[in-house]
């Protein structure tokens, strides 16, 4: 029991030091109370990382689209194929039939 009392007295003396007390209050202030606290900074860093990943993804998409544009403008056969597949275009002397897969109908709970 004597050791416990000595430890508490030493801790009180240590925390009653004005420098330790100021540092503790400053740490609590910076960590939790301030408008720009550590929690806010951590969330902001996560959001920044997510947005940087999005930027990298879209830069790759832009590069792929630019390559496709160069390919389509330099090769008329590929341009025709792209137009036929993407926009269902056809030549004047041909007919185009589009076959669409039928989605299964949802079961009506009222029917048996």
C-alpha cells in the first residue's frame, strides 16, 4: 500500500509541473478540440488518397481514349467497324437486324 501512495505522490508531482501540464493540455487541444485536429487530418488524408487514385484511373482512361481516337482517325476500316458495333450504323444497300436478349420476367406474387 505504501508503494501505491508513493507512486501517486510522484505522479502528482510530475503532472503538477507546469511544462508537463502545458504539454498535456496542448496535446489534448491538438488531438481533439481544435478545428483542424488529428482526426480531421486523418480523414482528409484518406480522402486525398482516394481522389489521387481516381485521378490516376481517369488519366489511364484518357490515354486509352486518345489512343483509340488516333487509331480511328488513321484507319477507315476500324472507324467503320467502330461505327457499326457502337452505333449500329449500316451501309445504304444493307439491312441491319439487332437481336436483344430477353430478360426473364419477374414472378408475380399474386399468380399461382
